[in-house]
C-alpha cells in the first residue's frame, strides 16, 4: 500500500495520486486461521477475524492479553468483519490488538514480490497511519512465542463508553516469573493511545527484573512505565488524565498478570 501502509493515509496524501484500484484480500484463505505449532508457538493469519481470536481457547488460555484486546474491539458486527491484520496495519496508536501483540512479543510477516521478511510488532508502526510496510507488501501472519510456565498477561482498555469507542488509554502486560512467588524473569508492558504509536515501555525492566514483586517494586515499575508515556490532550482526555490512568491501569494489569503467572504451571 502507498503512504506507509494505510489506505486512509494514501487517500489524504496530496503528494500521491488516488489509487486506481483497491484490491480485496478476503478470498485468500491462506491468510486465515489460528495455528498452534508443535513447539508451542502461535501463528495467526492476518485475515483471521477478531471474533475468531476472541473465541479461541488457546489464545484465551495462553495469550490472554490478545483475547482481552479482541473482547474490547468495536462491536460484535465489527469483530465479525474486522481482522487482526487490518487492525494492526491501520497503525492507529490505540489499536486493541496491536497493543497486546507488542506486549506478547508478536512478530509480523510481510510478503512482497521479492520474498518475505519479519518485523517486530513494536517496530512496525512509525506514526498514526504510517508503517514500515513497502508498497508491494502485505501483512500475512502475526506470530507469537510459545507460552511458558509461570507467565501471564492482561489487557485493559479505558474508553468513554463500553463499545464502539477508541481507547483513551490501553495497557497490556506480559510477565514471567522464575517460579511461583519468585523473582520476575522477564516483563513487557505496552501502552496504547499515549503516544503517536503504541509504546513498548522499556524502562520497566530495570526496577522489576530479578526482584520478587512487592508493593515497593511494583510502585517503581509503574513509575518507570509512566515515564515512557507521551500523551497529548484531545477530545477523549487530557494528557494529565492519561498519565494518571497509565499509572492506575498499569498497576492493576501488572498485579493481574502476576496473579495469572503464579497460577500458570
């Protein structure tokens, strides 16, 4: 697609002519479906609907944040028609499957006339409606590493109403423990709607990895996440409000993900 991978951006870009043709991919069955490999990794075709993701037991049990992102996207009609590839490739900073995909370590496969390449989910968007995709490429697959013992994830979307609303703040957390009740082995936290793209909060790693999470450690981790956010004022909420909600929601989702990690054996 032209103009960084978004039809919406291409149509508004005065530097480029309007596309002569729009091509539907909906009959490419190779781009549909949810497949769990023998090694435990997950592959989701780009044309897999949000409803299919929402209803997948494997995703619900092992990549929970993605299922919770699907729960919160649009309405039943939108989820029945919308796809994970479309939601991610549209490159909106509040996209409800893009944020958990980043937290879960997702990798995107892009296919073009000269072959395929992979891009980390957090490196795909470059700005609102702008991505790394080339003009001759399409997004074909969203892949996730296998779910490991003592790991858990969670996602929450804060919006002005419960359905058919873009999020004011979205927070996705994935955490892995060394053992139940043990130190944090790894963590990934992604934020939506608090920057021009979804944000992977890298600062969270230093205060929490290697430590047994208690209130003080969690407070330090939350403050680190807040420092990585870059919100603006708009009609959905002020920058100040978004920062407050990043703090509140990160604490809640981190505690929930830790609880799920302890239970995942």
